[in-house]
C-alpha cells in the first residue's frame, strides 16, 4: 500500500501535508533483502491506478522481482496515514484506508501456490491475515504442512487497528505462528495480543517453530533455536490463517547484487558470511559463548555467570551469551527465575529431542530519526544471515544493523550498509559491540560510528 508520512510532528488533525512512500511489511523485507544482494520476489495485488503503478515501480526499483504482482482493474490500491511518533507511543495515530483494496482480494484462488513454492524462504506476516477472509485462507494454505515447502518465516506484526476484534486477531496470529518454521514477534506485540511479555513465556506458548526471535526494542533480541532434526510437523488443527504480499527467498545460486529471482525469493549472497561459529560449544568471532547448559539453570543478566535463575533457560544479560536450555523457557533476565514449560502454553505440545539453544544479543545505541520500519528491517537482516549460514549471534547482529539503518532515515525503508562493512561490525567482540553507537549516515561512505 501507499504510505503517507507527515511532514512535521503532531496530530493528524494538525499536520498540513504528507509525503508519499511505499509501505507493506512483506515488500519492505523484500526490498531490504534485494538491497543487501539477495534475489527477492514480491507476490501481491495492487490497483490499476496511479498508486499501484508507483508501488510496483518503486519496489522493482529496489531490485525486487515484481513479475507476479497482479493489477486489479476493479479494486483500488490501499493507503494509510500515520503520525511521526513511535508506534508504541500513546500519541501515535494511524488511519488505514484499505477495506476493499486490491490486496484484500488475495486468496488461494488468486495466488497459486506455485508462485511462492520455488524459494528457499517464504516470508509472510500477520498484517495480511487481517485484510479479509480470503487473505486468511491464503495464509492457511501457505503455512500448511506439505512436502518440499520453503522455510516459512512469519512475522506476527499485530496491528490492533486492523482487527474488528483484536482479541480474536491475537488468537489467529498465535495459530499461524505455530504453523511456521521461523517466527518474529516483538515483546510488546506479544503482550498486546497474548498477554505475554516475557520471552520464556512466549516460547512456552509457541513451542512448534524451530526458530523463534523475540524482539525487545532497545534491549535487543532473544533467539530460541531447536536443532534441525527436532522440527515437529505443523499442528493438525491450526485455527484461522492468513496470507499477505509474500516475500520469499530463492537459493539457486549466488547473487551478484540485487536482481530478479527466477522463483519467489532471495538467494544467499556472494558466499559464506564472516564471523560464523564453527558449531555449538565454540566461541564465535564476537566473543559470545555458545555451549550446552549444565542443568536447567543459567545466570541472570547481572554478571558473567553469576546469579543462577531458578527456571530452565537463559537470561538476557549485556553480552551475547548462548546456552542450550533444558526446557522451552528462559528466565526473564531480572533474576526472578520465571519457570516456563511448553505444556503450559494454550494447546501447546511438548517438544522432543534436543533442547533449545538460546541467544540474546543487545541492540546497539542508535540516534533515531524516525521510529518506523525497524521491525521489517530486523527481519530482513536476520533472514539475510540465515541465507548466508551465519551463526546465531551473526544473524541477530545483522538484524540489529539493518534495523539501525531503517531507524536513521525518515521513512520506512533504508539501504543497508555494504556487506563488508556490516560484517566487520557484526564480527566485533562483545565489548566493542556493546559500545557501538550509530547515527544518521552510518551506512554510507562517511559512516557515523561512535563509541563513548
């Protein structure tokens, strides 16, 4: 959809003019991945109007394959207006005009599975689930268990304003997340949608995905990862489902820069990334520790290996510590030792096999220009690291770096740092990473990267 950004802070009632930009969680991810050197394809519907033309041309201008985008002759392109404040702030306002839009006509009948089946990663979000019953049916179709499906990445993206019944919307998104392989969710979203604000409790409620990333804003992000041989099938009864503009990854060969994909997605880049760990139990180039836990306890965030928590898991301390937890939960980082188990989640199933490896990486300090677009950019950075085969710390740090690129520009989208530059920052030791300070312009030739 087309996004209208305010030209100055203030209430929508007071802002005199807006600037046009492109918006859409899936297309944002596709654009960022293409700009990072992967092959990306965006699948969606826009109107046969000027806004639809602008969207298609602008997304294609980022190097994204838009050959599967359908121009609807009867329905308009969706638009929305928002204020300049952070989405989590009470003063934030957003007004959607997308009821009956071209995107809302997506469904199993209008988006054949073959359009998205050829990529390495298929990225979906919960925003599309709210658009219409047919969109919901499409996401249900795309997340259904089937032989040879791409790795399904799902960003919860809970937007209460899009749901007639936000509580019901939260249940829909929980069901969809449990059908995916890789899930992104903000702790604030989980609190609003599910009443869960602790990463361990979120993992307990979502035991099925092999990979779960809980984003915690300026505090960083926590990754829960289960071994690839312990991936459960999607639940037989998954409740309501949905789809959105689908961005997928295609790994047929190395990309030589942003270019159109043969299939719906992104290829991994020019080669294996730097700073990848040799495997569990080996310190990576950043000084983060990755090793199995001795028992169902780990240190809280108060210091290096002190103050064991009572429950199974990991605290989110200042460094990027990683340990395998005995259970699906983590301590909340405060020393409280919250105990969480998969069976405690609503309708969740106990997981078998290897326990989670849990990694927390703090976010760098960022001089924020506009607090929008960071979630999509983080997902793109993490997916880029996934395609490149980076270790847990590398994937999370690249997510943070791409989010920082978005936060230091006025709009929702930003060109990421050059890969070599991002790799150097991501490979820093823990002390250097924790003092990293990024400001406007840091991704360009004259990077503004400061330490205290």
